[in-house]
C-alpha cells in the first residue's frame, strides 16, 4: 500500500499580484457605488444597490478565481468544475446584496452595520470554500481548523469595515485608502484559506516546484481584464450620475427661483406662502416645510403655513418657543441659520426638551432660517425630515437665498395685517396706507423680476464665458500661425473679432447681473471725467455741446476705473441718441451726504455723484420703469443692444451705490451714479501690455473644473514656455503641491468658481504655505464672498496675449 503524503502547492507571483489589484479595484468600485445608495431614492436606490453588490461580490469572486488559477501543485493536473464555480459567484453576489439591503442608509446603527458585515463576510467565506470544491485533482483535500478560523475572522472584519466605510461620506483619497486596506484584507482571507488547505496524495509524485501553465495564466489575465473593464464602466457610471445630478440640481434651482418669483407676484401673500412651502418641500425632498411667526408676548411660534408630504402631520397652531431648546432658540435670536443633521446626535440639540419635541413631531433633521427685524426674532422658515440627513453646504446657501426673497413678502404680510388692524374711523389713513402698500408691492414685484432676470443673466453669462475662453484661445492660436490660404486667415480674423464682440456683450450682461469681476481702487472721478471730455465730445458729434463741471476737490470713489469709463461713455451715447437735432450734454461730479434727513436711494454715508444730463426727448413713466431692464431699448432694431443703462445700474449696485433717473417727456433726462466715497487719494488705472509676448520657464499648476477651459488655458501656458500640470479640483492640486514640498511650482493658476473650494480660498492656502509661489486667479463671474485684492486676477474670456500680460505683472 502506497503511503499518503502531504504535498504543498505554489503560487505564481504575477497572478497573486494581479488578484490583489482586482480585489482593491473591486473594493473601490463597490464603495463608490454603495455611496450612491445613500444619495438615491426609490428605484434608483435598488439599481445602485444591485450594482454595488455585483461589483463587490463579483470582484471578490474574480479575485478568488484568479488566485486559484495562480495555485499549482507540482506534477498534478488540476481542473475546475463549472457548476460549483458558478454557484460560488452567485453566493458572493447574493450575500453582498443581502448585506447592502439590510442597512437603513439614512438611519444606520452599529447593529445593522455588523449584521450587514456578517452577511457580506459570510458570503465571501462561503464563496471561497464552495469555489475550493470546484477543484478537480488526484488528491484528497482537508483543512487546518486554525487557519480556517483565521480566514473567517479576516473575512468578517474586512466586510464589516467595508460596510462601515460605505455608510460614511468620503473624499476620494480616503475611499481609495479604504479600498487598498480592504482589498488586501480580502486577498489575505483567500490566501489564509488556501494555507488552511492540506492536500494528500501518493508518495510517488515528484515534489519539485511547479509553475502555472500558460493556459491558466491566459485565463487568469483574461478574467482580470474583463473584471477590470466591468468595474471601470461602473465607476464611469458613478461619475456620470454625479455630473448629471449636479446639472439637474442647478437647472431645478434656476427654475425654482423663477417659479417662486412668479408665485409671489401673482397671488395674495397667504396663498403664495402655502404654494412656496410646497415647492420647498418637494425640491429639498423633505417631509415638512413651512413658516412660523414668533409671538414675543406669548413666547410661542404660531405655525400658520405648513406643507407635509403625507407621512407626517403638518405643524399648525402654536408651539412654545422653549420647545426648541435653549441652544437652538439662542442661535435663532442671534439670526443664525440652524442646521442639524440628527437631533439625537448634535451638541446643539442634546437637551431633553429638544429631543422630546423631536419625537413628538416625528423629526430627526432640521434646517431653520430666522428672520430678525429690529434686533428681534420675528419669523422662521423651516425644513424638517424624519430621517437623519446630511445638509450639503450648497443646500444651506440656496435655502438662505430663497428665504431672503420670502422675507420681503412676509414683511409685506405683516404690514398688511397692521393695516387691517387700523381703526375703521381712520378711513383717510387707511386709503393712504393702501396706496403705499400697492406702491412696499409694485416695487417688490419689480425688484423680484429684476433679481430673477439678474440671476438668470449672470448664470448664462458665466457659462458663456467658459465657452468663449477655449474658442478665443483656439482662434488666437490659429490667428498667429501663417495660414497658407489668405481666405482662411481672413475667416479666422473675422471669427476672432466676433468673439471679442461676444466678450464685450457678456461683460455687459455680467455688469447688469452684478457679477462682473472688478479691479477696485480709489478713483479720482472728477479727474477721470475731465480726462474723457475730449473723447466724449468726439464720440457724440459736433451738434451737441458738452459741458463738464467737476471740481478738483470732490473726492475719490472706490471703483473700477475701466468699468466706470465704459459706463460714462454709454450714458453719453444714450444722451446723444435722445438729441437727434442736437442739444446740450452736461456732465457733473459733486459730493453729497445721504442720511436720515436727506432723501436718497442709498444707505446713509458720503457719496461721489456722477451726473449725465441732456436736453433731449425725455422718457415717460413706463419707459423710466423699464429703462434698466437688459435689452430694453427705444432706439429701434440695430441701433443699440439695450444694455447701456442696465450695465451702469449693475455697476453702481455692485459698488454699493445706486443709479437714479430723473426724466420727463420734452424736458430731457438726468441720470446719476451714486458711488461710495473713498478716503484715499485717486489713482489712475494702468494696464501692462508687453510689446511682444514674453517667454516664461518653470512648472505651472493649473486648476479648473471645466475640462475644455482647462485644456485651452494649459495650451496657452505651454505656448508661453511653462511645463503645465492640470487638475480638476482645488483639493487635488493642493494635495499635489503639499507632496512636492521644497519643489513647489513657480506658478499656480486657478479658476474662481469651482465646487468644494473656490479659487480664492485655494490660492489663499497656497500663498500662506508657500509665499514665494506666484499665483493668478482667473474669474469670469463674481461669486459670493470676497476675493483678497492682493491676489492678481485675469478676467475670462482671454487669449494668450492677455494671459502673458497678466503674468508679466507678477513676474
């Protein structure tokens, strides 16, 4: 009888490494897909859960199969039974899917995470040992119970850790690190299980070391490539879905702004607020949205407007303010927006009163924006959800923006209620008050209309700037090449001129929307007007006499001199068109003080007032009311864009001032720009434009979330002599710069408006950590928040010459 001997197998090192790579990629894909479950609802959640289960379970199975193909026994033929192999695949996917299904993604607990981890880990163990039964070879197989136990523990720990990570909001770098740890742990489970396997066979077999056959290697590589392809497509689907959601969110918000403006214009206040509450609840996907008025004497909120989705009761009636809890009430009284993801896990709501109220009204997450009037809390607008919820910063900012619009209406409602409370005997006062309200309402409708148009115009102009930048860059590059066909050269030059005209038009749209990037500095307005007098006289023609009244001691205003010059020129051209038979144009600059005793369209303070008056046809009341609307013109087709007055109005408002119109038919028009006074002396604007394009050297880091803009800008920088490295996010670029340490780049160029971190914030970090690095901020749209004036800026759209001029200043 031939004695049985134990034979040890060997592993192909290449296929072992390949199996670990597959495990890591499967873990990363599974975590990425699982993260979308939390952000989805209904059928979409089922789809993402199934995809995550297939990616993670199937990826683990693929790793197992490749690792099995890497295992060879010396001198022993080895095959695999298809049936158990497919069963092991189904088990891995089914158990992983069951684990993901077992989790409540909006209210997960340690128990549910451990339960899901046990399911997924058990599936991995079952998959491994079922897969082992598929091996066909002339040997007996048994297992070392110690190593079997070790493999099971590794599988359960790895799966539980993966489930816990999938339930958290993660940055991509942390998710990648988690995938590496998890992938190695999964591979460790497999190889621990293989170490537990003991193969016994006849002693006559040669014990020399074996190698993987060529067929096994091809099969392993093929399975790995197919798995990697499927996982890569899955990751692409995740990225596409995120981009689509972001675009859909922007479109939905733009639509909501316009819809709310229409509702507030077209209905009485109470009905409008009910409709607005329903819109807010549907947009933010919450269970309850509404408004509450504080009765300071009773110390209670009166909930008179509330929308609910049907799963919870609406809040109607009075509720004591103390029911919120001391901390929340204190924050609201300070005018702070209260944002709580989970009322049972936040330091702001850790008292028994708050949590008791939360249970009573079936609420776990809240977003509350207060309205404070004369230092006193008056009204709140709120969103409630019955599940814990992570409120994103963009959601909070949008809610605050919408709430500010609603605040005006609520104040009007309060004024209307005061009117109804007047004594019936004061009929004359009631009539006067009614006329006034028809006017705190017509003005409101006009402001809302202009604000909605401004929001839309600013957004369109911003997107158009991003489109123009690569177009102008490409045309400029072609224009500087020697084109063999003169007709092509003329066509390119003509296209570039049209792009420049489009750039000017976009600049005017941004000026109206108060979103144009400004280069603010103290400007001697009187000196600027005197310096432009000859240019204005030559522009408007000899039939109009120009008079300038600008004393030298008027003072300075904080403004952008180039934009101020353009506004003055536009107002002068409008005046010329209002005097077809000639007349007089009087431009004056004076200093004025706005205060409680002086009627003025601006806040109290000192102002430099620039006035442009003509003796032309004048305007009727309707024309005056619509004069600052974009594209509104009385000149007829082809005689103007209708953006002159709207641009000047937007510039004055953006500077903290105002534009006023005083006109009557047949008596001419006087338009005044009110500009806040600046204490410092006036400076003249200087622009640096090199006579020839300078040549630069060194490394430049470029950050822009728009691919086409980033590629066009990178090409310009490369043409100027830089070695360019581009990044789609500020976080990635900052991480790369920090990794380089002493080898930090010589230049960092960043777009301003980006998700996550603005360009100004990013460059602020760079300048603080690496003072010697030169920085340049590219901005085609003034976002909310201040930009450090010390950071050099370049305005979109631009061509290589503009970029070189901006870099020459900071060289």
